[in-house]
C-alpha cells in the first residue's frame, strides 16, 4: 500500500492543477496560500491614468495583494507587449486600462490563451465572454451629458460648437461620439481636432479653431487638463467660449465653481481604481459573481459642484 501513495498523491496534484488552470486562477486569497499577484496595464500618463494607478496601488496594498504595473503610453503594440510580459510574470489576474478598442480584442485573446483572468476598466465593449469582469464608464453617456447642457444653454438658438478630442481610439472616440450625437440640430459642430490629451497641444488646436470660427460659442474638450489649455487660447483671442469637459478633478471643479468652465462630467478615477481591485479579488474567489460594476457619472455645474465625488488620492 505504501508504494501506491506517491502515485496517488501525484494524481491528486495533477487533478488539482487542472482544476486551477480551468478556473484561470489559483485563488490564493480564498485558500489563504499567499498573496494574489495582480498585473495592472495602464494606458497613458494623463491625470486620469495617474489617479487610476494611485487608487489601484492603494487598494491592492489594503487588500494584501501584490501589484505589478506597466504603462502602454497610448501605443497598442506596447499594450500587447505589456500583457505578454505580465503573463510571463505569472500574475493571477490582469487589470487593463486599454488604449484602443481594437487592441483590447488582442489583449483578451492573449490573456485567454494563458488562462489569466482579465478585468477591464473604463472601456468595455459589453461582451462579458472571455473576461473576468469590468468597471465600465459609460463614455457615450458622459459626452451626452455635456451635449445636453449645451442644448439647454443654447435654448433653440443657432450656435457653433467645436470638439477638442483626446487621442484617436478607445475612450476619446466614444466620448466625442456621445457629445456630437447628443447635440440638438440648432448647434452645429464646426471643428473636431485631437488634442492628444496634452494641454499645450489642445491650446494650439483651440487657437486654430477660434481663428477659423470667430463666432464659436461652445467647446467640448475631452479632459480638463486640455480644457485649461483651450481656455488660455480663447482668453488670448478675447473670446468667451463656453467650455464643457470631463473628469471632475479638484482643479476642474474649481474652474466650474468660478465659471471658467461651464460644466464637467465627474467620473472618479479613485472610485474606478478602488472598485476594479475589489471586484477582481472578489471574482477570483467567486467567478459566478456580478461581472459588471458601472462607474457613476454626474454632470457638474456651478449649482451642484459640492456633489462631485473625490477624483483622486492625495
């Protein structure tokens, strides 16, 4: 009988390994067998991405998880390379803030091949197949809220609006699509140029827009940092262009409060990052749990600026 014990033990080990592989994670937190290792692949270095990293780092530490991070710098090829590197580091799960919707397909496929669960932040195509879960921001609705404000403010009068987008692909395209689709017929979009999520670039774009369209009344800017650049350009040209934007940062809210921005749509990077870590760990323990945890969004104007959620950790 004693000679059979090693064989029996080996068979049990193989069965156990097969079960763990099929689940896509060894669920260390549930078994109490050491730290869960999470890989976070960030998309860029804007304030949103920096605050997202802070939130994920803080929550992972609070939950006793090991965190490995990488940044794709708005490059889809770098993103896939980062995914492959995380797989080679034997992470238990991946959290990904993608740079491009098309790149996301490759990310999900690559993680699936390696049987690494992948959790998506902000950008999500709605298909839960192949992913552990997602904390999506309804970016179309974000743009739509700013468009709704513009429509109400224009009150049926003809007006010109311009768009200063971010980087082509992923979040920016969806945001802009939501804004343009939500505008009433009396508000015409006369210009749409990328600011590449860069304040100086956005200022240059705004200068070009106001020169080409001196009667511009509204500008939708895809984040608050770029909006400050646009504001400088409009001020220098002596034009009072009403800026609607996105994020809800401390500086952005201050600009809404004092009238420099007409409105912003708050979608907290702190809430997104914190929730992503909590949900990732929860779903590793219980894959049958709720996969989708939408991030709250709220239109913020001077009247309700006190209701905006905290955007970032100090």
